[in-house]
């Protein structure tokens, strides 16, 4: 039996997959999602547990890290006294072009 046509068809199909996979991965934004997961992991390890118990990242959109805070008292504390320190820590880990600003908000 001649397997050459079948092998050729399979080889052509694998070449197509090689071209399609990078496009699919880009479309799914897996790099961005992985980076967001890394920011959340870093948040929980680098932020004082007193603060992380009341504030958690909700997402990273175009350089802005959105952080949900559970009360106005903690929002005030984070915005007034911790904002710059937290931003500097995140920028030192991920780069200032990736985490440009932090937006704290009440919610969850």
C-alpha cells in the first residue's frame, strides 16, 4: 500500500496548524492573562497582609491595575498612604510600562 499521499497530507496539515496556533494564542490573549495572574500572585506575596485582606486586584487593563477594596476606610488608607509604595513595588517587578497606575475602588 502506498502511504506517501497520506503522509504528505498529514505533513501539510501540521504545517497549517503551525501557522494557526500563534494566531489563536494571540487572539485568546494568553500572554496578557498569564501576566495578570502573575500580578495577582505578586500582590498577595508583596503587599502587607493587613492590606491584602481588604484589597484585591480585579484586573489589569491598558496599564491600569484595578483593585477592589472592601470599605471606604481601607480605600482612604490605601489611596492616601500606600498607593505610591505599592505602585513602585509593582513597577519594580513588572516594569513601569506594564503597570502604569493603580485604581482603587470600593467593590468586590
